[in-house]
């Protein structure tokens, strides 16, 4: 089968699927089909940004678009200015549809305790409401590895994170169901966090506006006395 | 019982390596000389020849220059990694996201106490 026929057969399958996730994706592939060349990259519009992926790396799984990318960082590393400070970074080449960056702070500016925190993206939302995932990146598993690794280095027992909650479907669904941020967070991470010994959680709306939602700060801890109350 | 950290992958060299002097430079340029944070960052990228810096660089610089703020508020670290300086790719860098994000974090009520 020629390259042109191969790409055209893929396009035909995608049209038959009638999945809105491909709305912005078929055009670039049609261009590639005209040229009849494999091995080029395709840019797909996601969340207002353009993610570059190779055609071979795209898979359709149920209602998901899954891309494959090389992990260029996958675990502990040293910090930019300080070789003694540890980071935890998972990063893929060519896409930011998934990443995880973990930090340690020796003292919280208001509460005193040391803590870890992270920034994570586990998928890229499309304008259609569909999502693009990166192969083999599962948020719970990646976060669990980060916590265990950073605990091993720093012995920390506090976790603090701030989310922009309108980015998270779990918050949208939870708030619509009348749940508090704390209830939503606990339900999301019960098995993960309690299994690691973080049995206490408190979540607060930070009051920061973000569209029609607000950001939420979540504090997990192993010791009840660390709760802010 | 937790697994030992040495069972995890460890990369001894960070994505971008800079001397401690660079953090002092950034702090002086922003706080003493009054440069816009993104302008100071660009100056640092020129001086220390790191045009493809990793997103953790501006995060570290802000932590150093403003030790008494909670940088995690309003998803600021997320914004730096995802929008301001993503993928170590200068073509995708957005100074406005950095400057606006920092201004919002500094103005946040929880960073106004003490």
C-alpha cells in the first residue's frame, strides 16, 4: 500500500467514526495525503495551542485520541541552581498534553510545615470537549510515584496544591452535584492518598477568580495537628 | 512502607543548569533596578546563554526573588509551565503570561499578610 493510500484509509476510518475530536485534525491529514508522504508531523489544535505529533503516533481509543511521545524526563532530578535540591519531573518530547513537575518547600510561609507540591497536566482538552491523552501517562500512578520519591528524599508529610478548578471535570461535576471542594478532592484521591498515609484533607476556595469558577487550594497531611482548621 | 528513593530514576543534571549568581542577578534586576520580570528573564537568558531554558528556571527565580509569597496560588506554576515558557521552545514563549501571572499572584490577598 502506498503512503497516499495508507493515509486515505486512515482518513476514511476517522470519518466513519464521526468523532468530533477529529474536526481540527482531518484537514492537516488531508494535506499529508495529497503529498503522499509518511513520517511528517501533524499539528493538532488543542486547548488553543498547537501540539505537534507524528502521524504514526496517533491512536484512536474509544472516544479518545491518544498520542505517543518519548519521556525525556522521568523521575528525580536536581534543581536549576542547587545540586542538593531535588525535583521530580515527568516530561514528554514535543507535547505538553501531559507532564508532572514536583517541588519541595522547607517551610510554608503561613503555616510553618514543610511540604511538597506539583503541577500536573494529564490530558489536553479540545474545543469540542474531547480530550487528547499521552500513552502510558496515568495521573494517579505518576502522582503516587512522585509522592513516594519526594517522601524518600525529604520525609515530608504535607502536600499542598492549588488547582484552577474549571480545568477539572471532577470539579465541574462535583460542584454541580452540590459537593464542597474538600469532598470532591477526598473522593478523587481517597484510595491513592489514604493508601500513602495522607488521611487528612482540607480544601479551600482561594477566592481567585477564573472565569465563572475560582481556584481551590488543597492540603493533604498525615498528622491531624497540621490541619489549618 | 515507602520504597527507597534510589529505586527511582534519578537524573543528576537538571534540564537547565545555572550558577547561583544568576538568581542574584534576576533578583537585583527586578527588585532594585525595577525591570519588568520578563525583561529581566530575557536579560538572564542572554547573559547565561540559555535561550531554551526549562520552565523550572522562572519558577526557581521567582521563589528566590520573592521568598515570602505562595507561588502556587492561582495556578501560577502551572501557568509558567503550560503557557509562559512551555517545552523549552522559544517559539512558544509568552512573556505576557509570565508578567500577568506574577502580578496576580503578588496581588493575591493571601500574599498580602504579614
